[in-house]
């Protein structure tokens, strides 16, 4: 029975992925670049998660396969610059499929499913945590995104039960993204990332390639992190925009506004000295800095140590 499970799961992974690609490709020129960006974003999240998992892998060939997945994603972004969206979709789906191959090569199908199950369970815990907070939120948009996340998560659980682990992983990562957006709208993002810091590992800047920042439109980081006196927050604006850069504590409360002005495109740098709006030193702990530039938004975590 165990052997049968392995065989069936492998068939699912390597047969369903091409079917998914073919169904998407059948739409031909109707594929919009906006939809393609969503596919790119999901692949980047999967690559980030896969990269962190593969740090535990002792099989050299898995790294070779994963390097191929990263290269395909790089080519996808190159194609996006030329607005060749059908090629982008083909490349990013092949990158995703290649990443799954690397994971199966290293951990086996059962290992991939076990790790996926842990992600699915973790997302379910976040939904339970957010349920009451979203109910109290005044934003209909936030509530809508939360309901959409719950729906996707239910599909992820169903896929996991059917041993369709890649599909379950994709669905639960989509659900996470919606949860974070709902939490952001309802001003609960600090609490979510404080209790579920692993969610941040699949969002924002890519640890092994600059894929995600190209989607978000904003590259942002602070250094040093952790810090004890002050830290420099650097970000790059793709175009001129009204910019808001705000520091929040782990409860989601506003600590200090660092930037509130119109800025031109380019690289910017702001110092936070660990003080609040009254210039009082804040306590050690986890803080978040949120950047809004036009329609673009990004949030990252930093740690203040004393």
C-alpha cells in the first residue's frame, strides 16, 4: 500500500502539472499580463519555500534541479519585460514544476506531502486566530478577502487529503496571501506576523533571487537587522509617488511615521533611531515597517535589541 501511494502521488505530480499548463495555454492570447504576474508571484513564493526546505537536503542533484527552477523563473521575468505573457506563463509554470521535482528528488513524495501538510495546518491556525479580529473589522473588503482565503484553504485541505500535495501547497499559499492582505486592511498585520513569523518567509523579497521585488515594484530592506541603536531602511521607487513609511509594533499600533511626502523615483534611505512619535525610546522587540507608494505596498519585520 505504501508503495502504491508513492507511485500514485508521483503520477499526480508529473501528470497534473502539464495538464494545468496546457489548460492555461489553451487560452492563448487571452492571457493578460496581470494574470501572469499573479502566477509569477505564486511561483516565487513556492521557490522561496522550496529553497528553505532544500537547505536540509544532502542530495547534490536536488540543488542542480532547483537551480534550473530558479533559472526558468529568471527567464520568465526577462520575458515579462518584453510583455511576452504567454511565454512568461509557460516558463513560470515549468519553474514551479521543476521545483517540485527537486523536492521529490530530495525528500520523496511522502516527505513533500509531510512538509506541505505542516504548511496547510499552520495556515489553518492563522485563520482561526484571525476569525474574530476580521469579524470586528469595519472593512467589507477585508472580510471578503478573509472569506476567499477560507475557501481556498478548504480546497487546500481537500487536496491534501487526496495526496495532491503540490496543488495543496499552491492553494494554501494563495490563502496565506489573502489572509495577510485582509489583516493589512484591518490593521492586524502586525499581530499576524508576530504570531506567525513563518508567513513572512513566503512574502516580500526573495532570499535567493530578486523575483518578488520585481512583482511588488518595491525593493525594501533595513540594515542592520537586528539592531540596537538605529537602523537604515532603504527602498527603491519604480516611479514618482506619494510615499508613506510607518513603523508599527507587534500589536499593530502605529509607533512613528518616518516618511509622509511625495517622492521621485529612485533609491531612498531613511534612519529609524528606535523612538516613537514623541521621540521616546521604544522597548526591545519585533517591529514592522510598512511602505505605501501609490498602489504599491510592502511590509517587513525588524528586531530592536538593547
